[in-house]
């Protein structure tokens, strides 16, 4: 799989991270090795915990000690609307739940309305000083978080945490593309694992739809795919639209991510 096909983040638009404008080409180069390794590991993970273990190991590779993933899902087949999985200290997980901190956590409040990356700070938690103090007492001192949204109405947020070493502007300039990639990958893979856990069958895609998806995952445009398959651009777009509808995805990035998470790319 080439850099353009790294699972499951297909870079389509320039973006600004830590004040730096990243082109799609430069983002793909930065994510080459990390994305290929993680994509392989995620494709081999068989259940929710295995997927999370891959994410947690990647978090460690990126210089953090622990992580948490929370998702609010619209699941007609389940009463559970919110799920949280983390490798934080179990005592903190229990305290967070018992104190109802989910309802007042400013990172959650930010995450349900914005995909902008967020760095933990005293200022961020100024309205919830007790939550901030208790989290720091469990060595959750430095953190970064970002949310991902999908067309099904689900929103998931990945938080990265460590006990020391301030998250500097230089570190963000160097590594925030990987953080963002992982946030999107975690949402797509973990939410897909949750759907599998609850028994929702994956959508059925035709051979042509899968073929087009694979080329999309390699970063090819509709025009390029049309030339490769000797079909019209309109035909490519027709199949791509059907894929997005079947996968309940808002765009190409989301469709490729969902398909990879469901093991549909082969």
C-alpha cells in the first residue's frame, strides 16, 4: 500500500496544524511508515480490545503514556449511546464515572462541536478546577485530544496523555499530523469494531465498488481511476456515491476509512 493509501486517513485538503500549513502531499509523506504499520495491525485485530491495543501502542510510539477513546453513537440496535475505553489508571476511570465528570468535561464539550485539535491546559479547565486537579493527581498532566465525525451521526474523540514533558509548539509542529491521523484512524477502527461487536453486518459492496475503493485508498482521483479502469468519470462517481451511501460516509476519506475498518479492502 502506498503512502496515499494509508489507513484510514486519506488527505484530500490542505490543513493547518500548530500554525503550519500542510499540503496533502507533505501530509502523506509524513504518514507513510506510521500509517502502513498501523493499518496492517488494525486489519489483523479481531475485536474491540485488540483494536484499542493497537491504538494504545501507537500512542506510545508517538511519545505518550496512555489514551482514551470516547464515542457517542447512534445505534438503533443498542441502548448504549456512549462508550469509553481507556488505559488510564482504573481508579481514575472509576472516579471519572462516579463523579459524572463526563457531563462537565470541557474537552468533551469541545469535542462534540469541533474537530479542532485541543491541548490540555489550566485555562481550558478553569471552570472545572476539581476535575483538573484530580486528573493531574493520577498523572494525567499533559494531554492532546481531537474529535472525528462521520455521516452516521457518531462522534468519537481520542485523547493522548502523559505524566510529564510539556507539549511544546515544536513537538506539535513535528508530530501533530500523526496525532490527527491517529485520532481519525481510532474513530473509524474502534467504531467499526463496536458495530461488529453489536452484530451489525457489514454492507455488501460489489466487486467494482471494492475496486474503486481500493484505488481511492491509494489516493487516486476520479479521473485517474476512470483511466485505470477504462470507464467514464461519471461511472466512477456513480459507484463512489453508492459506496458512500452504503457505508454511511460523508466523503471519500470517511468511506475509505470505514471500508478498511470493516475489512472490505482486502
